[in-house]
C-alpha cells in the first residue's frame, strides 16, 4: 500500500528533477528524501530515476507513476477542499521555457499574471535557442516551451505568433529608402546574425540557401540586443525577427522577402503528449495566448 506522503515526496522530486529543491518543499533533509525514494523503488521493485551526467531524469516507469500519483494527489486535495468548503486551486510545479527574446516580451508578463491567478503553482523558467527548447519538452526538462515546432511529429503545439525575418540597417545605408529587402540586396554587406539553433538563424540560413548566397558573417551571437547595438554603430546589417518584440529598433527594420522560400514561421506553445502534464498547464497556455494576442 502507498502512503500519500510517499507519493507526495516522489512527485516533488519528479516534478523538479532535483532532490535538494524537492527537500526544501517537503521540509525534510536531502538525505532523508533520498532514502525515501530508494525505499519506494525497493517497494515497487523498479527504478524511478536515473542519472544522465549531472542531470536527474525519470525512467519510463517513473514517468508513468508520476502521472498516476499526481492525479491521485489532485483527487485527494479536491476531496480535502470539498470537505472543508475551500475553493480548489492548482498547485505543484510547472516548468516553462522560451528563447531569451521571447522570455523578455511574452513569458515575463504572462508569468506575472499567472502567478497572481495561481499563487500555489511553483513556476520554473528556462531559456535556450529553438533546438534546445524542443529538446527540453521531448525529454521532460520543460512541460511547455515557446518555439517553432517545424516537422517534429512527437510534440503538439498551439500557435502563439508568427516570427518574420527582418534586416536592421546601419545609419545611412544605401537601402534605407526601401520598404522591403531581398536577401541578395545585402549579399555584399557584413551581416550580424544569431547563432545556429535559433529560429531567426534557421530562417536566415534557409533563405540564403534558396538564393544560393554565401553570406559575409561579421558576428554570430546569442543576443539580439548585441546585434542591434552593432548595427546601430555601423558595423553591419543585423538579421532579427519578431521573436524579439521588445527591441525598439525593430520598428525601423525592413522585412526580408523571397519569392523562393518562406521568410517567416509559426511560433507555438509546445508540449509532449506522451509525458506528464501538470493540471495547471492548460491555464498557463491560455495566458500565453492572451498575451501573444495583445502584443500582435
């Protein structure tokens, strides 16, 4: 027989994938919590966790138990709330992730609103480029990522906004009067681009390949703000996208167009249907959708 305490402690570790953080939440020592998890594994006769380098990950059996245990704890909490006449509220952990640019203009206000509505949900925020974000969701490091889904058939997504490729010209550039830019128009310019893995870089590489252009790269960066600052100081043309909507200079950027390929892509709230999804996840995605609409 299981005790709710055993399941609650297991869920605390499984949701955080970190024993020390889980120990703080359940108010016992890290060593005691480790022993309890080992005792639960011995009772079940299966391994619930394994180590991947320094990271703790769930086994397939652990993933299955997490979904069932979390559901059971939700029902127990609902019964307790009903017995005491309390209003039910979501609790637990929600791991979310986005690019640094999207964290700035979309995640930050969405999280602020969500925390007000669901104060008992412990939110963990991560960031990375698009490839990282898809990997986070595939392997359970995040419950939801804001990213471009592409042709990934393992994940599901809800569209939030469209990322359009732009060129931010330095002061006095010869193309300043143009409303739109073709990639071949800036073939001779020094270009300031995001590193590989970011959606903006993926769109840029795709349009360069479609036009058989070998770009002159002056800088590859993780930061849109760095690219913008260098373009502003005359060091080249910055290639950016509407994923960086908090960048004021984007108002003066020129959309990049192509008759050969797309220069934009959908960005979605993405989750893994085969992994555990916290009860608070749908509400958080709705909050993201609301803020994305307000910014469009």
